[in-house]
C-alpha cells in the first residue's frame, strides 16, 4: 500500500457540496491499495502512521506521534498514487481492483480507529474536493513495498 501523509492544522473532504469528513490538528492520509496488497499490509501501514513521530515536542523536534498529541486522521482513497508515469499519460494498472481497493481502504481506516485515533473519511471512488492547511509543511511518502 502507498500513503501520502500530510501534517495538518485542519483538513476536510467534500463530495457533492457536502462535507463527508473533517478534522482539526492531525494527519491527512491519502491512501492507495496496490495489486497484491494484503490485510496485513493495511494493518502495518496504519500502525506505522499512528506511531510516525512527525509532530513537534516541547523542544521543537519532530518527536511526537499522532497518538501522542491526541490528533485525528482524515483518510482519503487516492488510486492515483499508483500512477505509472513513464509516458505522458499516467497508467494505473498497478492499483488494486476497485472492490479489493475498497476493502483495504476500509481495513486501513478500521486499524487506525482501533489504535485509538479518531478517523474521518472521504467516500471511496467519489469525486472529492480536499481542503487542508498543511502544517510545516510536512509531507511524507510511505510505501509498504520499500
């Protein structure tokens, strides 16, 4: 699985002019299930993100996790993270098929929730408008294949 994680002061996702999820301080997580990804990889990635120390401590060092600060996560499905950009037109054949992608996206969100993190979600497969106030900015790329 792949994720693009952004530390945010706030973030929201809107579908058909209605907010489907929003958070205050925490992480915006754009997540993509790849071909051959498993439930175990979804669990691993969610736990990694829950413990990722990218929030400042009292000394100003990135030494605190989402769990440490009591922050929230806005999880948005993003199949375009699977883009193959060798040519000028991206290909997405490395992304998991839609039904499997949905299952892994939901598993990922459920694991974050079970870790004690409040989770808001976009709507899988919908045309979404994502708004955020990036904090830092801090943006981290994670891939279970690396």
